[in-house]
C-alpha cells in the first residue's frame, strides 16, 4: 500500500519510508565505510534513487531494495577509494621530471587529450571516463549507467578509435599521466 502511494508521487509515503529505515540503513552503510558523512551520503542517494525509480519500477520489497542499494553503493565507494590509493601509490613511485620541455609537452598533450574527450558524445565520454579513468569494469559501468554491457563495449570501442586517430600508440601513457595527477 505504501509503495502505491510512492508510485503516485506522494511525498508523505517517502517520508514514512525514510523515517522507518533511515537509521538502520545508516548503520548498515557505516559498517562498510566507517565514515559518518559518506554513510549519510550513501543513504541519501538510495532514497533519491527510490523516489526517482518509484514511478517506473516495480519494487516488491522496499526494505530489500534499500539495503541492497546501500550495500552496492558502499562497495562501489570502497572500490573507488582503493583505486585512488593505487593511483597515488603509482604516482609516488614514478620519477618526476621538472624540466621546462617536459612541462610544455605535458601541457600540450593534456590539451589535445581534453579536446579529444570533448569530441566524444556525452554517454560515450562518460563510459570512457568511468572505464579508463575511474577503473570501473564493464559490468559496473552498465549498472551505473543502466545500459547493457554490449553498449558499454561499443562506447569504449568508439572512444578508443577516436583517440587512436589523435594519439597513435600513446593512449595508455596519456591516460595514466592526465588522470592520475
């Protein structure tokens, strides 16, 4: 009955669900993250998702939907944090060249890279960014963007084709340089 009210966009229904589950969801999120602010954000995101999807998605068990959503968001958050740490470790191990020529080459390459990114269609750009910069796998991207894995693969292939035109053989190096700094 409460879900029907939620489907009909009645804010009171969302408020009731929020009051009923917020604290338990927060504790659950905190058990993953160990961070108060992040846990609050994750719970807030799942309620926003519930509100946005309630009109178009049939949710049979709201409690299961909410807890599963918090779990996956917490896991994705932890994966992103791990990727950041790995990228920082990689940068720390790389020698830093501070000569003016290297700096100019870096700036010129970065500008070309960003211009090439701007040429990609929005969805293709987002898929490529999530894949090559954030380190998501194709399944995670498909879930994040609510598209098929095949569509993810197509977007990545299209983006790589465009970059190959502009960069020839140095795509991996440029992605590492620009988005790990």
